[in-house]
C-alpha cells in the first residue's frame, strides 16, 4: 500500500504541533494530532505500507525549519524503510498537465497557466504517477483535486490516537 502525505501531515509526523488542524468535514479542532500522526506511521509500518513524501511537500516542510536542522529531518526520513521521498518527474509532470479539464482550461488565460500548476496539482500529479492508494491531507484544495481524480483521500481525523490509559490506583497522599 502506498500512502502519500501532504505538508500538514508531514509536519505532524516530524515536528508535531497542536495548532491549526481541523476535521475536514466538520471543521472541528482535531485533538491529539501528534499522537494521531504517530498512530498513522505505526499503522503504516504494521501494514508494510510505504509513506510517500512528494518533493514539493518536503520543500514546503523545510521552508519552516532552520537550515541547521535539515539533515536531522532527512536522516529520520532516510533511516526508516516506511518513508520514500518521491520526485516530481516526467510522469508526474504529465499527470499534472492533465489535471485541469477543458472547461477549466478555457477559463485560464495563457499568463495564468503557470500559476495554476502549483504545489497542490504537483502533489496530485505525483500521487497519480506513483499509483498512490491514498492521499492524506487536511488541505481543502488538495483534497478536492485528488478526489476529482478518484484518489482515496484521508486525514488524521480518520485514524484514532492510542487510548489514554488511566491510573488504576490513585497516588498515595504520603508520597
């Protein structure tokens, strides 16, 4: 199984933070996103799935990181058999070029064509070229483009974080 992730998922895998991710359908704030991301990676490893990281996603992630930390993050990705960085290559470029339909192309002036070929379309082009089984994202635009090409689209809302285990006995008051 090939699971392609976008930047907001990669951030939660490599440098979890608690800000900004919402459930794509309800817009409710998503709780325990870092734990959900780790559960996603664990489930991928358990299923012998490959987590695909498109080069535009890696680039977007690295923009928000100090250059002194680049190698640290690359070592994590390169050191795990479940991660694969995938290029925007010729096959992905062809897929990307075919994403806009005739109606959409008719509405785009020649000067705007380059603007339409942005990260989201490149990521979907890579997903199609690499035959990804699922696209994992919280980005509405990316989700819409991927869905229009019949790709299965998921988010961290689709995976449960590990159960929180309560303490069986309360702590002693003497300690």
